[in-house]
C-alpha cells in the first residue's frame, strides 16, 4: 500500500498547486481552441495534418500531455 501512495502519485494539497493546475488546464483549453481554428495552410506550416489537429483539439482540458505535466499526475513542481 505504501508504494501506491508515494509522493509521485499522492495528490498535493497546497493552494499553489491547485491554481497552477487550473492555469495549465485553461492554457491547454485556449491552445486547443486556437489549433481547431487554424486552416490547412497554417497547419501545414506547423507540420500537423488536419486529423491530428482535430484529435488534439478534441481532447479535454484536463488531459495534459506528459511533456507539460511537471511533477506527475497531480502536481506541478517546477
């Protein structure tokens, strides 16, 4: 049981982390909305096909990519 509740997986309770997580979610939401509004030419400039852009834009804001999820699943330790 102790292995499951390590600091990597245990939720952090500080207010700073809660607000950091909310800020990240809102940033992701805005980025995905902008991505959804790009035309094919703009997507091609970024090297992204239309289907990949639509898949990314359709993800919920709390679905954080691993490279943006600092500190693991529950926290944002920078």
